[in-house]
């Protein structure tokens, strides 16, 4: 019995200094998510188009995301007595930081930047009489030539929003994602015509028409709204 007591006493003396380190290692494993990578890859759909996104939880309350989105569609639009064959192109790249109020939580505030989320290019067609009405002046197709228009947002825009979803692994490999926010920046309008170089009057009316269209667009396009749903795989 005396020998057993000596052995136990010796073990206590040897292991005692190691206990705090062992407990600290266990706490570190717990705080890091049990050894998980805490990263995810996701597919998204929303007002930015179809997207692919990669996310990483940097620490319990902070994550980072990068992604790309794309969609292309065509439509016909009447504007100031001119019919435009327009093409909408969504092609944004995003770099975002997520702040989670709860440690390894789902709800987050988001801030970051994105490239121009939307661009519309259009070619104008004359009215049934073969004429264009620009700033109240009527021009023939021969005078105008090819009429083009473009609406686009700034090349780089700040983004702010909220959302749900995290790359933190909590048992389930799949996670539902949701984001609501806005990219801040006004859309700009540009109009051009091949015949404007030879006609100062046409160039002046075209500039006036561009300003009028610009004012109409900026009544509604001061920000680009972002609504996004997605499904992510965590590992």
C-alpha cells in the first residue's frame, strides 16, 4: 500500500503541471469548432443573377466571402418615342466580410465591395414612319444613323446588408443562405448616334435627351438592391 501511495503521489507531481496545458488545448479545440475547417462553397440565385461563392470563418465572429454572379437577358423597351432592343447583363464579383453577433452564429451583418452589378446596352429603332424623336425634334433614320444607349452602375460599389447562413460546421454539411442589402451607387446613362458627328443640332438634342433620361433613371437607380438565396456545402 505504501508503494501504491508513492506511485500515485509521483504521478500527481509529474502530471500536475501538464493539466492546465491540456485544458487549454481542449478549450482551443472547442473554440475552433472541433477541428473543422469552417469553410463552404455555395450556389446562389437572386437579383445579381446566378452565382458561385466561397466562404471562410476567420474566427468565431468574423467571416469572409468572395463570389461571382452572371445572368444575361434581352427585352424591348420604349423610351421617349424610341424603341430600344436592350440586353441586360449581370456580372458582378463580390468581396464581403460578415460580422456575426453570436459566436459561430448564423445571423450576420455584411459589408464589402462589388463590381458593377448590372449593365444595359441597347440599339434604338425608328418609329413606324422611319423617324426618331429626340428631345422633341424629329430626325430621319439617315440623319441619325445607328442610335445606341447604355445604362450602367459604377465599376466598384460599396455594399451593406444583413443575412443568415454561416460556413461554421455545426453537424449538418448543408446550410441555407439568405442575404438582403444594397450596393450603393447611381446608374449613369450614355446615348450615341453615328450621325451626331456631322450634325451639331443632332448632337445637342442627343445630349439633352441623355440628360432627361439620366434624370428619369436616377429617380429609381440610386442603389442596386440585392436579394439572394443560396445553398451551401460546409466542410
